[in-house]
């Protein structure tokens, strides 16, 4: 797998309180988090007792003009970028979600995936709730609205007690910002400070762009309320109120954030991603040594690992595959199709590097195997004599229920084929995966990471994906109407 | 008032069942109903057990391309055009509204205004409902979703029993189309047939364009279920099921549909609009005679009345004001402002007609008086010696709660000024209104029309507009959060 | 024919000098002239020694935003709206045309059609000129550029001496505005004043909107140079310099401007268009009397004539056909086609008016007859018992070479069919045309109008259209390249 | 300098003959050449005796939809991408340029810069030519049009004999494709074959994407005519006719293509760009050794060189600066400005890599020094203890007249400051440039490269840039008009 062989849905969230240009800063935050979701983007701002929203399909840079940012007044803002999702890919699933309820206007942005969303949705629907999206995130707002607790924060906590699975959630009301991370801490969420303002973001690269200082992560199970500074000089303690109201969970940080999803310059789960990747490459060179001439990373995700692999093995690093960075979301293919076109349009081999060489090809993972096959084809066509595929993570054998939607086990090549069979399928001369143990060592794990996709052993109860798929269709067909 | 001095919100609805090109026909229906709302438009189609939706801000002709219509498969469709509304003017209030609930997907389009929407919304919110729009129409879907009745139709009826005010409602589910008109029949809704398909629409001009035959109006208080033809040759009775499940109300057809809102070629409430308008002009000439040289209508609404006035009075009709039909929704005004610009950009006087003449200027109503003042200025600048303003309806003294949102009584010039004072304000030489009695005679009333905006006497209980205005703001500010 | 059965190309031009908001005023001028061309629009402004241009396909209201107008600085501007043209319908034919030559930047806007453009183009091409558009207007710039005369004005006059046919031309350079009308005066061009600024425009309705005073028409054969006011109080004589440098021609004002093209509120060729049309209707009632119940105009062009017809005949006027003013440039037709759809989408009959009536249907002209046929069908379907078509101009038998591009004589129904045959073709019960004599009387002719399209007798030498058609194709195919 | 500190204008060209999907293939070719120009893009296709054009401002992926490609029929096509230019940045300078002349329709795409364009333009203007663009490329079409030679090819050659400077030109007529490279061969142009079709392109990466085989480069001074295959099996010799009609020039390949402009996977001037860059890095490590902890490239241009530097020096390579690949052409900056924002939005330091380290920062060049200063600031803020800037080319001291428009010598920091002064200006601890000798060795020069920007010694006669700048303004202001 490489970045474009979509492992699944992912999102990025960003919230800011007490900044005179809140929406502009949120825009920049999303800019830095764009790699976490390129399908839709949205920003909500709070001004007086109102919330304002602008969202749509597309990239942050294309969606938001200065004129559109002007429509988002106020000193607090909430932003979201989204890739695909647990629901459909359509504009009605774009986030943040903004609603009115008896508590007033509320907006919410979610990164992660709830494992009991179907049950909750079914119960809520049975109780008369109507849903505007097919997103799992919407249930949180229903739960908050139905709570009888006096404050939005209390209602939020009550809702959190009912949801299961993975969530880094940020809620904006006219009064304050709430941020929470599930007790297992599946997805990242960090806290930053800039000038007088307080920021939360999926990755620290968003803090860097706006010159915010990284304070710490929101802890697993922690709920934060971020208020406007009263201006009485009381400082951070007053502004940032932390609670730990949720039952404690086993820390289960998503190891894939380090393997391929986060930006290498981000500090995620307290560790710089680049460090983990280089270490993965280093350990891979030890575990899966190979007699070769060049180490070639599949850009951009494989680059840091390739440095580690090259350094450990002594095999020189070369950029034998060049990525076209101007590839749009769609492209027009000739009718008379070009072989391996989908990959070719993004990657081109450097013949001079590959010709006659024994090549170590470095990637972060293999999902269905079809993209890897095309890449091996391309590298072979580029003249490589031998191709030794090395993967910086173990074989993917099980779907993720925590924000990475590998649809079913069946589609994962490693769930049905041996390493040798995969090697043959993709057409490589050899194939080696990093062991789970080494993978976890690379991220400096102290038993805190989730590796369910490599083991099939989930840290929480989950309903097999195969049974979930027809949920909404079933609902849709339920009306019998006496006929 | 004239067409562009917005009296308020209005909408047009269109539904079709059992047509192979349902969405295309709905598109044409909205095309013909465009005058009822130019702000947003949307179409939902039903295919299999799914609903598909496309909607947005703008004109039907601009929003819908052939490619977009292709995204709306199926043999049933629901369309809506909307002007401003009881809620805000924004994309989230665009209709049809489409949601999922325990009954499956449901979509709804509404023309009219509910008088107890605030109370219902408050109750629903207290019960935990969340609202996506600020539109009153959304409450109907919540009520349907909360109903325990077995079928969508029964739930719809249960919802209708709770709502008050004006509504012509059309609901589309994957199985069938529902149409209902409130017991007072405030807003129009007619039934048509074309080929094997059944159609409902706000005005018959939508039937005409698609070559549908006008069957009859949906009756006040009637609820229709329109099913797919079983193909067993049973015909119309089976397809179109009528019920009268609502408490009977006093018929209260909106007289403004005839005065200015509907298209003159439509049959509305069983009567061709053009006939009513010509008759209004004729009666106005009798009630408010004037010694003048020419009758000049303010296009386009005043034209039919001008024919009646001219014919009755013997004063020749002339088109002394020409309308620019290419005026966009916005236009750029010079910084160094042009006097009466807002009207000038749409209307231009024909000097040759007006110069030295005693002019009878015919309009349908006066709201704030500012537009009338500008028009009088323009006609005067065009050379008129005398300007006798004649209005084809009585003075507007009270807001409408049934789909025409005159914001408050205070803004209505006739609620605070006498006819003489209004005449002076607008700068005319004389001013004459049609009497209420004559207005109702012109629409061939048999005590069936609502004339509350002329009398302040409402056919249903209403909460004064002034008290309604801060509803959502109050809600928004309600959260005290213990501080 | 009616407005939408395109008789052919037409344009509108607008120029302004010495106004602090020149581009904004030009925008408004084009707004008022939009009926003269809806395909493309453009504005050039002059600032310092530079010209700035913004143009594109579409309506003025859609093309120009405030931000785009801001890109057009300076105190002089030139605008153009265009329908189809002597060249193709594409963006490269949009005007104004702006070029650089040894004289510096020059821009030009043209209304009319040059009858010797092909010969001039061929000569220029033989001499090495390259053409960017297929528009006849481009030759004028080549001629100006090739002139050795010292000033732009002299070069302009030299170019004018070489071109033949119809032109109302406006040229903008950084220094001044030039305006010229061909010696026959085929197309209109008027002069106005507003504040200190001087304006030229195709019709006076453009002056009205910007509060400019109508001064007079540019005379046939006149060339004007409009300079910036020196600020020395010398006034108009200095600013507006008139010359009559062209050989005198027989005045040949286009009678079609009065029959259907110009706005009724405009003064064109010194006469209000509305007056001419009403008079045409009046004379038509005398020449082609009919025993009927109602006079129904085809909106919008037939309205003024219908008043005249009704008044003269005593037959009451009724608006039995209603026009949908929201029709876009394109609309999606159902696959299962609707009869007479092209007309139906724009016009709807008022059954209550037409049913059982003997109808006089009033239109301005008949081109191919197909549109008239559809309208007659619609009126018949609306219930009319008899349909008496009356046309406010003589039969069209010959193409126009002066700015109205009826492609070939063959396509004109009246060139091959008798009035009785046309009547049968369109399905009317009777058909009557206004005589040429009466048409000319209606426009208060003193032998100054061109009526070539009714007589085939042209005021200038012309090359039959059939021979012109393949010009550019011939050129394209000329390269033999030795094979 | 790095890729986004614009050294100047550059373009990419692509032509194809005898392919059933010519426009689609041209689209893909431009896709691969997008890095050569992101401002505008265009495609012309030849079908029958006509040319069709689609062009506009923006990226290839955004401009061209399948529907738009459908408007480009035919089996031959010509494409162009453009950055800024010798003329202004506006839509009228977008290429290909398409005109009609006595030879029929001709289109042209140009990469390079003509050094005598001003003189030629002035002469052409004096001779009456009018110019639509401010691009130097337009003169070629005028010269071709004015030529009396019998064929387009002969006229093209005649034009080439008059122009001086840098050009890789491709011309498309309905009959054939012409391609030429100036006698010095400043800019690249290669030939490829795919199926039966013949292709020319700026870089081989465009051939790779469409699976075309790289045949050879167009030679300096060579003119190719590429005709349709007659289908008689005669093969390539017949299709591809080569001539060497121009006076021989000293080969002067642009060394900057290898330093930073071309894609590393391309073969340019017969050598893979990646090889040159790695060699530059290797030689730089020898010439400018430094005692440091890490080698950090400025992405993306510095990467290949960094590998060479690291390998030679033994200092480990690290990706200490991460590029945001989602940066749009514009972004909204906060009003309260962020320090070094312009660079920050694109690059982010990896603190974990930089902290406390002695960093060798690798870039390809320094233009004004301001971007380098910002990058040094960012790296310093990222924690670097020492920053040693190393540049893979010599100091830039003179503008380029061959397609890289450094505006004036004054703006080049190295033309007025010593290396020490530059080092101080950018805030580095040391600064070292690669020597010219080594640079040329790295590209495997056999005295064939142009290095005028490093020496000020130009291979052709040029007019100093300072004198050129006001050319069009002078022209604009030339008209005195007797006042």
C-alpha cells in the first residue's frame, strides 16, 4: 500500500478559542492537516450567541476564499477535513455538523469511528430521531440533545459514556470549546497555545504552521472545556478545565498513524513520526536483509523508512520513483487504456537508477495488493533486475473499526494468502514484512498501541464488518405499510 | 408594492409518481414555478429503496444540468423552489428536506407557514430533537419520525393533526408520494395527470408545461397517497387514495395568490388568475375613478388589472414603464449613487407616453411605500403631469402568518398612515385602493378567502410577529452553564 | 417571428469618457443594452497609458462582479454585448477587441456588419496579416494599424474609407474615445452627457439608466473624437470634436430596430420605438381587418403593436399568452419529447382568455415559420376557435447584410411561399402582413429607412450570402504544401 | 532558491500526430509536464481542415474535463503549459496561440525566449501588424504569415531564420506538425513514438506517462515535419522529415534544466537529470566540505543532490524539512502576520531531526536571498545549532535571456554581494557554492552548456534587460496626436 491505495477513511480536526482571527487560524490549521482528508472541509465559527458555518467538497485551498472566511466572524472556530467515511462520500456527510437543539446551537467535528454507532442510531431512530447524514458522528449530537444534564459539557460527557470505539471529538458552542479523546486514545489530539489562544488539533504540524506551542496531548479519556479568557489575568488553569469522567480504557494508540497516516514532521502520541519510520526501516533491514544494489522508497510515505533501511544495510538510497505532485483528484484516461495507468499517472521510474539493479522497494503496507503489483510492474519496466519488496509493517489481516475502514477481511490480500503467495501475486522477487514486535519497538511502544489490523485481536468489542454493511439499506427497506 | 418589493417568503412545490423521467419532469415543473421562489431549488428522486437529492442556491435553470439530473434516477420525484423563508436565507434551509428515520428515508417539500412551529419546535427540542435548519418545515419530519403509527401515511396524518397554519405539503418516500393541504386551504395545490403519471403542483402552469391535464385541486384538509400503478389496469382509483382525516377548517384561500403572486395563466383555487386581476382593475376603475389620459401598469403584475381598468374607464392603456428582463439577482451600483437606482435598474419610463400626461399608475399593493415612492419619482421624471396611483387591493395593515412574511405591522405603511398620508409620502397626486369587498368580488369569493392582511382578523390563532422574532436567539442564549 | 426565433446577430455598444467610475457606468450601460446581445459581454477601460480588459461568455449580470469591475481602472471605458455574429459563436469573437500596434494599445467595439469584410480580410491576409477571430470587426483594427496617418483618428478615418456596410463603431485608446457611424446610418448610435462625462450608446435606454441626458445621435458618416476635459472650462465643444470625413450615403436606418430589436422605451433614429410599434399595430388593423373577439400579442415584442391594433379595431386586448421570464439559455428537455416544447417552455396560453374565441395573434415578423407554427399550435390547444395571425411588418424575403444575419434566402419562408401558403404552413385561419408603405409610415419615414429585407433591393452593393458561406473554410483548405 | 522562489518563466510543450485520441494524449503529456508551468494550459487539435482550441488559466487537472477534451477532435494535437512569461501573466498570453492567415489556420506553442522579439515586434508593428498578446512567441506567427514561401514549413523556416534566442517550437496546422529547436539548443525537446503515433515533448517524463518510446532529441537547429502516416506501410522515414536549414550555432544547453527545472526522472539533453543532481551534490561535498551532523535537503529540488552530498561526505541524510503538497496557488494569510509565513505554509521543520544539530542545508540556487533567509530562520527555529548552506550551483550574477526571466541584475543578491555577505544576509553559519567547473562536470558537459547566468557571458547577442523593460509602455505612450 501507499498513500493513494486508500486504506480507508480518516479525518483531521482543529479547534481554537480566544483568537481575534479564529476562522483564519482554523483555515490554516486545516491547511496543515489536509493530508488527513481531501474530500470535504468545513469551518464553524462562534460569534455572540450564534454559530456560522461554511463547508463543502474539495480541498481547503480551493474551498475557502478570503470572502468566505469573512463570513465566519468571532473569536472561536472549529474545523474539519474528511476523506471518505463510515457513511457515504457525499456533501451531507461533510463536517463539522451544526445543529440547533434546546441547548442552543452546537457544532461537532469527529476523527475516528464509533463501534456502536449502528445500535445507538437504531435506538435513537426507534425513539423518533431523524438523521440528516449517514455519518456515525451524528449520533453524538442526538445523545447530547437528549441528555437532561444541565450544561453542554455534562451532556457531552453523558453522550461520551454511551459511545464506544475511536473518537477525537471537538465541540463548539457559542460559549466554549469542548475536546475529548476516547479512553483508548485510538486517534491523536494535541493541545497548543498561541498568543492568548488555546488550540486543539489532530497533529502538531497544524500547531507549527500557526506558530503555536505544543503543550501536550489530550489524554485518553480526558474531556476538556476551553473557555474564553475572562481577561482577569487568571491564566491557563481557568481557561482550560480538564476532567477524566470516563471509565479508564487500555491505551490503544493507532500504530498506523506512525506507519503512514500522519505527517512525518508531526509529534503524534508524544513521538515524532519521522523517528518511528526511520526506525521501522532500520529494523526491517535487520529482520529482512537482502543482497541488493539500491534502496528505493515509494514516495512519499516510504521515504523516512528508506533512510533507516539504507543506513542499517549499507545499501545506497536512491529516488528511483518520482511522484507527480500535480495529480488532481480525477484524471481523464484514454479509451485505449494504458497499462498500470492509475499508478503511472502518479509515479514514474528513473531508468538510469533502476536499470540492471537489484532493487529494495520500500512501502508502508499492502492492502489488496493490486497497487503493489502495478508498482512492481513499473519498476520492472524501468529496468530493475531484481525487485525485493520490503514493507515497514506486518501483514494486514483484519479490518480496522477505529477510523480506518478496510471494508472486509476478504479484500485484504494477507488474510487469505501467504507471504510467498503475495510475493508471487505482486510479481516481486522477494517480499519481507516487518514483524509486529519490531513495528511496536519502532514506535517505542510500552504496550500502548493498537495493532488489531495485524492480529485481529481488538481492544474493544466490535461487530464484524460484514454484518454492518447493509445497515442503512435494511432501515430503508423496513417500511411495509400494510402491503 | 410590486413584484420586487418583497412581500415575503413564498415557495413552489411539485411532485410526480410513476413517470420514467420523473426528475426531468420535476425539473420542468420547477422551471414553470420559478416565479414562486428564486433563492434555492431542489429535487429528490426515489429509486429502489433509496432517495437521491440535488439542491442548491440559485435558479432552476442554473442549478440543474443534464449531468445533475442524471444523478436523480427513479420514477418518482419531488421538487421545491424557495424564496426567503420563515427561517434564514441560507443553503441549509433549501428544500426538499431529506432525512433518515426508523421508517427509512423520507423527503418533504412545504409551501406555507406553520403558526405553531415555534411551540412544536420548542417541545421537540425539549424532548431531545436536534434541528438542522431554521425552517418551520423541519418540525413535520420530526413529528412523523416520532409517531408510533404503523405507516408513513398514518404518521404523516398524525403530524398534520399537530401542526397549525398554512401548508401545502408533499412527501416522497421510496414507496409513494403523499400530498396534503391544510384544512383552511391557505396555499394552492393542484393535481394533474400525464401519460400514466400522477402529478401535484402549486400552480397549473407547471402542469401546462409538461402537457399534464389538470384534474382538480387537493381539497383543504385532504391527504392523498399516490402509489405506483400496479400495472394491473386498475387505474386511477387505486393509484390515488384520498382521505379527509383532519378537522374541518374554514376555507381561507390566500387572496394574494390572485392579487400578485401566482402566474396569470394559472388556475388557482379553481379560478384563472388573469380573470381576477382584470376584474380587480375593472372594479377599481369604478370605485376610484379619475380623470386621466393614460393607464400605465407597473409590469409585470399590474398588466392584467390595467386592461380591466382601461376597459372600464375608457382611458387608454399604455406601457409607459418598460421592465428590463435581464436584471440579475445582484447588480453593482456606482459609488456615486444614482437616484432611485434600485427601481431604475428594473424599470424605465417611456417619455413619449408620459410627457404632459395625467397618468393612472396601476400597482397591486403598497408595503413600505418606499418602492412606490421611487416609481412615482421615475414616472414624474418621465414627464407625467399628474400621477394617480391606483392599487388593486386594500391597504395592507397586518402581517401574514400563512406564508407571506411581512416582518412586523410597523413596517407596513398603511398600518400607521392614512391613505392621504401615504399619497403624500409616495408623492402621487391621488391614491386610491380597491375596497376589500370589491377585491373579494374580483376573486369570485364565496367567503372562502383569507383577507387577514387587510383586516388583521386571522382565521386561526396566531402569535404576534413581534414576539416571535427572537425565538432562536433566546434558545441560543439559554445555556447558562453554571457561570 | 418573435424575439427568440433568432433573426440573427446583433450587438450593443457603449463608450464613456471622463467619468471617475467609467467601468461601472459602462457595466450599467451594457446592463440596459443586454437585449441586444446575450452571448458575450466585455469592457475595456483606459488608465494612464494602458488599456485593461475583462470579457467572457454570458450575461452582463453574471460576468461582472464588483471584484472584476475593480480590475478596470481609469476614467474612460468601452463596452460591448454580442449575440451571435458574422463569425462563429465562440469566446474568441467576444468584443471589445483589444490589440497592440505601433500606435500603442487600441480597443474597438462594433455593431453592424461589414459587406466587404471578406475581400478586405483576404487582402490583409495576402499582405501577411494574421487574424485571431472570425469576426468582420477585426479588419478595422488591421486597417488602422496599417495606416501611415499620424494620429489614431486619422487612421480610423482612413480605415472607415475602406470598409463598407453597416457600422456603429466605438474605439478606445488611452488618450480618447472615437465613435463613428457609417454613411448610411444603418445601426443606431446616440450621444449623452452625464455630469462632466460624455457617453455614446446604441440606444437611449442605456443613457436613461445612468441618468445621462440624450444630446443627439451620431450622424450617418460622422466621426467623433471625445477627449478628456482639459479642466480649463472650455466645455463641450472642446471635448467633442465632430468630423464628416466620409462620402455621403443615402440614409438607410434599419427598420427592424423599430419593428422588434430595440427596447420600446428607447429613442432610436430620433423616434421612440414604442410609438412606431403602436402605429404599426394601428395601421395593421386598418389594412388587415378581421372580425374577432380578442387581440393577443406574442410577448414581449408584440405588446405595443397590440395596443395600437386593439385601439384601432375596437377588439379588446388580452394577454392570452404568458411568458416565463426565468427561462435560461439552455434547458433540459425530456427524452420523451413534449410537443412544441421549445416554445412551450417560454410561452403558456391562458385558456380562460382563448377558449372559444376568435383570436387575432399579433407578432412582429415571420422568419422560417416554424416558431409561428408552434405558437399557433399552442394557442389552438389553448382553446381558440379561430386564429388570425397579423404581422406588423411585410413578408421577409431577403437576407440582411447589415447586422441581421438571416443565413440564406432559402430559409425565409416568405421567399418561397405565398401568404396563403404560409398561412397554411403555420396553421392559422388567416394571415395578414403590414404593407411596406404602412411599415415605413409607422416609423415616420422620409425615405430614410432601409427595407431591403422586404424588397431585396439593397442600398449598397452586396455579395449574395450563399457565396460568402465557405469563405473561412476555403482559406483553411488552401494550403497545398506540394503534395 | 528553491522551486517556489520563482527564478522566472518556463514552459512545457507537447505535440502528437496520427493518434486516434490525440487530445487525450496531449492532455496526459501536459499532466506530466505540469511542473514546467502552472499558470495556464491549452490544447489545440486538428480535425479535417480545422483547428480546435481549449485553453485557460490554471492547472491541467482542473482545466480539462472529459467534456472539454471531447471538443478537441482529430488525430493531431498540440499542448502547452506556461508559468509566467516574457509578457504579462494574463489569459491573453496563454498558449498555444491560434490564428488564421492566408495559409489557413495555424497554431503554435513555444518554450524559450526570443532575444530579438522586441526589434521584430517593432518592425512588424511599423509594418502594420497588430498584436493580441504581449508574448514574444506571437512574432513567429506574424513572420510566418508574412513569408511568401509556398509551404507552411518553408515559411516556418524563414521565420526561424529571423528570430534569435531560445526556442523549442511546435506548430500545428490541419496538415502536419512542425517542431524546431534553436541552433544553440537552449531548451530541450525530445521525440517519442507510441503505437503508430509520433510525439514531441519538452521532457521524456511526458513520453513515459503515455508509454511512448524515447527516440532521440530534436537536434539544435533541426526542423522536423511530422506528417500523417499515409497508411502505405512506408514507416517512419516518410512520416518524420528532418531538415537542418538554420546556420549552425554553438551548443548552449540550459544548465538550469539539470540544476532545478526538469523533473529528475526525465532524460534532458541526453542525460538523466537525477544523475546530474546527485553528482552536483557529490562534487559540492568535495569542494565545500563541512563538519556537520546531518544533510537536510530543501524539498523537492534538493533531494537528489543531498543523496550525493551525504554519500560523499559520510554525513547522514535526513528529511528535516517537510513540504506540504496541498498548498494552493493562493492562501489567505492572517492579518496579524505570521513570521516567515510564505515559506512556513510550504515547509515545516522536523524538530527531532534538527535539534542541537549542525545542519548542512542543501538548495539548488539563491536568487534574491529572501527565501533562503526565511528557510534558514525556520531551520534555526527548528533547533539547529549550526546551519551550513550549500548550493549546488555557482552564484547567480546575470539574468537569463533564454527563458528564465530574472528581471534585472540588481535583484540578484550575488551580483552585488560577496559570498560572505550573502551568508550573513541569509543568516547561515557558512555558505558554499558549487564551482562552475564542477557544475558543468556534473552535467557531463563537453562545452555544450550555457552558463551565462553564472558568468554574464552570453552565447548570443542580447540587449540588457534594464533597457527592455519599458518597451510596451514606450509604445503605448508614443501617440502624440498633435497635442
